[in-house]
């Protein structure tokens, strides 16, 4: 027999947590900021989606964590409890609104303005949806809505897995497309192709947000997609590598190869289809991917926690900046081209990696982290110092860094002539260097060097007793990581055309570290996923920018608790943690 | 790439001393192990057996004395990776696998020193690298099969059952192509049946692979059955040495294990020559 009282208490607790989360994000201004993103025209904007989503999620969790399912009448009880949890969230919000409307809280919380309470009371929304003025009974309306949504959440949790995955995908598809609307309309592909604009775009979207019909289409499409293509099927398999290596045979084309080919075509077409805004964001993402791949070698493979990784990024940027700057007022004028300066940048990075590596050879874990942290700061302080001012320009930085290319008209067979813009040329440069970096990482990982790194991560003493030269292996990891970061720095310098010490703070190191943790330690696709999620999304959705660090914190805590293996873990880790391809825990 | 084919190596430990602060863990210890033999080091807990192993394999640098492999290679000034490349491999008292690597990757790490692909060859995936990787993978599979783990190569080392982890550690040690194998309590935690199998396995290993085997072991049945020579150490010093029979009869050995006067008591009670593992090791 289930402990019924315990279950109800738990649901109440979940409801309270949900309510507190809602109040918290309202007070820091997220709800307010999100009203500008309309998801479905006339129906739902992002702030309302967040508000209602929290209730739905609370109901879902109250049922998903329950063990009541197989008991007599358990299903009915679980749905009731979902509604109950939802009502608790709603009630917390109502109490908050009532207090906020009576007392002026804005002298403590500067976001607690009347507008916020109107948003939380869902005044405008309830009127739009119901067509009547519900304001006198707002509390009742909110509570009944919360009960319905909480119960729906519980029902969702009770559905069979494929249906649930489909609904999850469908809802996220609608939310993602809705929030991205103004970015989509800025893409050249949609703007300039009448067929796409009139045929597809205008069916799905209204002036602001998805049309109700469009939302339905997206939902059904994503739902169907989830049924035919379960999550995580395409993950790379390290194990398979060794298994297939034994029986050599003709190479076979698998769905993975097709996926890679499609991805490659998309990435090459991307700057022409999506236009400058997106290309610019992807340039930044690409620079972070390069850094992520490098740090992934140092931290993910070799297990050397490096918190001063930004130092190598800065070294690459400054080397290229100083060597190529055309600023006639600078005291040092070298005037090399980008391609002449790049080898120097890589070389400087490698030298710096070794210089940092030698003194820390004997240190591990926390000590290593602190030393590298210091190293990162040393480089930044040097850049800003009077000592290096003649070369590195002090706080004024290095300016007038020329673009790395001068592409004219390209005559391509079959495709006709192309005239890539600077933006596009930079994108291809970054893409090409990312491909090279992935290739290097991939080759190294599946070699004796990669295995030596991983052995080092697992147990340094035993690794040495296996005949691995610790000094060489560690220095190679530091040097490779540093080389990747200095290439990223070089690209950063020519992308912005001017660099300042302020761009090379500790936060860059932390961003890169967080992105590989979120993506999945020691996973190459994980670096891409992590960079897209943590660098790409905030760049695209500017109102998130203010909450970036908060989101990082929340995401990190969530990842550590719920998905310590990362979003796209190295397959072996995923398998051994007992998840099947649907991401469900196996019995 | 292939085995070095040099056959078993002898080991000379001469006057080795290792101190930790005021404690002398190994005290002027001299051992001589002939090539191709199975030799055991026994002694009460804390006698310095594992410290001796750590000195031989380069985990600790001895404070004095010399260690010579096969009469020619001085080991006492080398790092442990260099010692491994000369043909010394070991297993650990408390298993130390690479837990987050798969079983086969563990063995492949053991093969590291026998592979020679350089950075450039790896990056361009040269024919030599491909050949070497194919050889290494096949060799790793063979080694897993040899220790009885065929088909278990793809699981994380951490998730293997205890006995399999011991075997995997053996396979990983064998992968370095040793001439001298140091086994630190290979039967710890095993039942009688498993211990009997281990005795056969160690013999087979020595004969198949051309090894000298140096054992630390508390299971006296195993020690007496398998060893061709036994050294007994206590407080870092060697107190007895010889064939199993000679060592068993030595009163200093019995004293070291059971305390002063125990030899006398045993003789009076005529319970000689049957010391059991349970009585000796708490």
C-alpha cells in the first residue's frame, strides 16, 4: 500500500517549489522581458508560455515521480494530485500578486511594478482567450486554469513513452519556431525566395508569432518526426570503432554517413541561405567550438583542469593583431598578412602551452586549476600593462586589423559566378578550421595518444606504469589545446578587427568550460551542441543576454543533478549509465 | 611491435632501502630471483612488501641500493614508464584499472609502449599507423581471450565483476610484453576454487609467455604450492629465504607471524608444518 499522505505532501512541496521558481523569475525581470516574443499570434507569448509551462511541468513531475501508478485507482489519484500541485503553484502566484498589488515592493525589487502583476494575473491573456473580462475573478480564473494544466501535466506523464516524447517534441518545436520568428524572417533564404516566403513562411507565421494553423502544422510535424526518429540514434560509437577495426572489410554507408553529408551541405549553404545576422552568430559559435575542442582535449581527454584557457585565446588574438595591424600610430608596425601571421600565432600558442605545462607537470586537480587561473590573469594583466603598451597597446588594444582575404568574383563550374561577402568568406574560413580541428581531435582520440590521455585522466601513476611518458603526454595535451585556442583567437581578432584586453577575461575560460560540461565531457559532438546552446542561443535571443550567467548557473546545477553525462555524451558513457536510445533509464 | 622475444629476466635487488620520514619501510633488503622462476615475497601486514614492489617498478625512488634487471639494466634511477619498457609489469593489491575506459581500451593502453606511431602518422592516418592499430586491436582481443575475457571487451572496466577485473589487470600487464611480472596479492578476495584456477593460470603464464613471476601473497596454500623460492620479510628486513619447505620450518618465520615464543609452543603442541592462511593473516 502506498503512503498516500507522503505522496500528497510531496506534490504540495513540488507545487511550492514551482511557485517559488515562478516568483523568482518574475522578480528578476524574465517574465517581463519575455512578453516581446510572441509564440502563437493572439494566443501565447513567451512569458505566458513560461508561466503556464511551470504549472504543466509541476503537474508532470508530481506524477512522473509517483509510484502510485499500478495501485488501485492510482491513475485517478495521480491526476488529482497533478491538479493539486498545479493549484499550489497558481495559489503561490495569486498570493504574490495580491501582496504586490497592495504593497509597493518596487523599492526592494525594482521589477515589481504593477505591469508585472498584471502579467502574472494573466489579465490580458484571459481576456483574449475567453473573450470576456475576467478581471474581477482573476484569482479564481488563475486557480482553475492551474488545476487544469496541472492535471494535464499528470496525464502527460501517464502516457506511453513514444506519445510523450512526441508531445514534448511538438511543444518544443512550436516554442522554438515561435521565438525564432524575427530571426527567421531576417534570413535571406526566406526574404528573397518568393516561393519560400509566400508558400511556407506565410502559412506558418503571422506578422507576430506562428499562426494557429502554423502552430498545429509544426506540432503535428514534430510529433511525427519523434515517432520515426527517436533521440540519440546517430551518436558516435567509440566501441564500434574497435570492433569493426578487427574485421576489416568494405566500408559500408550508414545512416550516420548520410547525416554527416546532409549536415555538411547545410553548413556550406548556410551563409547564402541565412544571411549576415545568422552568419555572424555562427562565426562566434565557430570560434567557441574551436576553443571547446581544444579545452576538451585538455580537460575532457587528459583530465587536466585548466581555468586559464583564455590565455591562449588572447595570445593567438594578440599575435595576429600585432603582426597584421595597419594602424600607423602604433609603435610597432609589422604589417604581415593574416596567413603569414597565423603560423606565428599557432607557434606562440604552442610555446605558451608548453611554458605553462612545464611548471605544472607535478600538480593535479585543484592546484592545477588555481595555477592555470593565475596564468590566464597574467596574460590579461600583461596586455593591459604599461610595460607591454608599446607592443600590445594597453587598454586601447590593437586596432585596424585587416580582414584576412580579398575575395573577388569566383567563377565556379556549374554554379555560375559567386561573389562572397567578407562575412561569408570569414564564415568559410572558420568552418574550414573547425573541420580541421575536429579531424585532428578525432584522429588523436582513436590513437595511442588519445588513449594515453584518457589513461592519464583515469590514473596518472598507473598510466606511467603502462609505459606512458607523462611529461610528453601532458605537454602534448596542453600544446594541442593551446594551438586550437590561439587559432580561435586569431579568428576572433580578424572578425572584430580590433582587440581589447577586456575581451580576454576569466569569463571566456568559464564559458568554454561550461560548454564542454553541458555538451558532454570528452564528446566531440558535445562541443558543438554545447556551443550552439550556450553561445548561439544567447546571441540569437538578445533578451536572454541579461540572464545569461543565471541561466548558466541553473543549467549547470540541472545538468549535474539530472544529466551528468552531458547533452550529447560520448556514447560509451551513455550506454554504461543505462539509458536506452529514448533517453529513458533501463530497469 | 611483436614481442621482444628476450625470454624471462632475472632480478637482483641489492641492499635497497626506502624511508618515509622516520619509518624505514624497506631496510637494506637483498633479493635474487633467477630468470624464469616463480618467487614469492611473504610477510605480515606492513612488512614492506608493497613498498618493495613500488621501488622495483619506479613508483618510489629507493633511498639506497640497486635494482638490476636481467643482469644489465639498472632500474633504481629510472621512471616507471622506462622500467615498463624494459619489461617489468605489475598488478595492484587493490585493483587499479582505468575505470571509465572499456576493457579493451585498458589493454590497448597497456600496448602503448609497443606502438610507435608518431603524431604526424596519426594525423595523416598513414599506412603504418593503420597497420599498427589493426595489430594492436587484434592483439588486445587475443590477450582478453587469453585471460578468459573474450567478448567482454566493450564494457567499462568499472562495471566488470571483481574476478574479471583481476583478469583484466593481468591482461593489461601482459600487454606491455613483460619479462618480469609482479603480482600483488592476485587471489585477494577469491574463494578456494578460484584460487586453484589462479595457481594453474600463473604457472601457465610463466610457461607460455616466458616470464619471471614475483608474487606477494597471503594465501599460504598458494604460496607453498606454486613458489620455487620464498623470501620472508618483516619490518623491511629479510628474515628468511629458501624453498617452501625450508621457510615453513624456520622458527623466525613463525615468530614473525605469530609472535615471540610461538615456535616453541607449536613445537610442544606438534602443530608444525601446517600453518593455515587464516591463522596468519587477520
